[in-house]
C-alpha cells in the first residue's frame, strides 16, 4: 500500500486521467440509476413502497389492478388464513380534478390523477407528511401526493372531480405516492365506489367491489392461498410491480443500459492498467531483481487500483448528489442509498477485475531481460 501511494503521488498526472475517466463513468451510472428509479416511482411507487408482502387478484388478471375485480368480503376471508397479519382492500380509478369549489373558483386547469380507495387506518394508507389521515366519518376528505403542491394545491383546498362535480377537501399530503405515472389521491373505499361505479351494472353484480387485497405477514405461501380461495391468483410484490403497465419494459431498458455501461467501464479500466503495466516492465524487473516476489508486485498494483478507484467513485457519488441540486423540480429522480452502496461496490469490483488482466504480464517479467532494457 505504501508503494502504491508513493507512485500515485509521483505520477499524479497520469493517474489523474484514469481517475477522471472512472469519475465520469461513476457519475453517469448514478445519474442513470437515479433517473431509472425515478421513472419506476412514477409508475409503481404506491405498490413499491407499500408494506405489502402478497397481493390477491382476480384470476387471469395478470396481477394488474385495472383488470381485477373482487368483493370487499374477501378481505375478511383472507385475513383468517394462517400467517396473515393484516389484509386490506385497494381500489383504483383514473380521473381528473379541478382546483376550486365552484365554476367561479375553479382554475380551469385539469390535473390527471389516480384515485386510490383504501380503508382508513389500514396498513396500505400512507403516512401523511402534513395534515390529517383519512377518517371514515369524513368521506370527502382526501390525501394527495405532494407533487401536486407544485400545481398550486394546498392543505384545506377544495377540489372538484371533473365531469361529475363532486367536491373534496385536501386533508393531507403524502410523499412519493404515484401509480401509472399519475399522482395518487387517496380516498375511502366507499367514496371511490360512489363515482367509479356510478353507471348501473359497472360493478358486474359484485357487492362492494375492490381491485385487490394486499396482505402482510411472515412465511406466506402464495400457492396455498390461491388454492384455498377460488377464482383468485396471488402474487408477490415483484409480480405485482410487473403487472403495472409499462413497468417491466422501462425497468428492463434502464437496467440493460446500466449493466452495459458497467461492463464497458471494466473493459476501459482494464485497457488503461494494461498499458500502464507494459510501460513499467523495467521498474518491475528491478523490483524482482532486488528480491520482490510476484505476489508483492501484484499486491502493489491492486492496491494502486483500489485506492484510485475508491477515491474516484467517491468523487463521482459526490458529483451526483451535487447534480441533483440543479435538476428541474419536475424531473423524476430518486437515488436510493442502498443503490449507491450496491453500484459503488459493483464499480469497485469491476475496476479490480479489469486490473487483473495486467497481472499475467507481471508474472512473466524476466528480471534479467527487464534490467537489460533499463536506462
């Protein structure tokens, strides 16, 4: 490690260029990661950040909320199964809202939202960041995603459901609650049914319909639950996320770009250190001539790569967080701490693996031949 630090400092211009490349690669990886995660949040945050372990859907609905219709009574039935700690029904309905309580007060600007019906106090009701939670005795109080603050909505405002004219009061704001690329508006399940199934027969004869039942518990067996209850399919959180339209294609594209970038970075770093190694054949020959073993030389090179890559990755992470301060407010960007740790370790690992390609040339160095080339 001592020798690695000394050479890094002595040849700082040369290593600065390599470190600069690693910084740029790291910066790009984390920017793409944050943007990809932000896009995923737009489509799936309601499901992704819920405490749900399993979800019960109507059979052949492909784990998609919009294709599933179940009776509310199923919630109590599922709650009695072994291992289930809590069960809660969830319903969704797209719509648009106007700010204001009357034609004179309305802003005239429609905002597309996704209404989500839940039972007040259930585990899938998100925590409020301001205001008050849902209450069964106040059916016209709603919780809205905090992104609507940028649209001019404030606590206590009255909003009107477009085309129907029903008025609701914003009772609280919740953070990072979006689904199908629309901000969520949480209402009680009964409130949602009042306008979702307004047309006679739209409930398909199902009493108190919901879209799915979310479960939480330990050691839940999806196959056993599906076998116990007729006409349903049970999926875990990953399957429920894949059921959201467009999510699988979006996440797959971003993941492919990220891993391809990491693979290219490993190749670039390998080439850089291979060239450096070939340029230092004479120095390595001298070290071997005075008694340095192959292991000592290899450890010195790997320590060098480790130090350079670690510092460069940390700088890249810092640049990413600085960049987030300058991003437009509406840009979907969410860089999770666990993602930072994971991709940092992956980048460090690829740097070390890339440097291993130069190890073989070190072991083949003949001290006598190398000394003959020394100036």
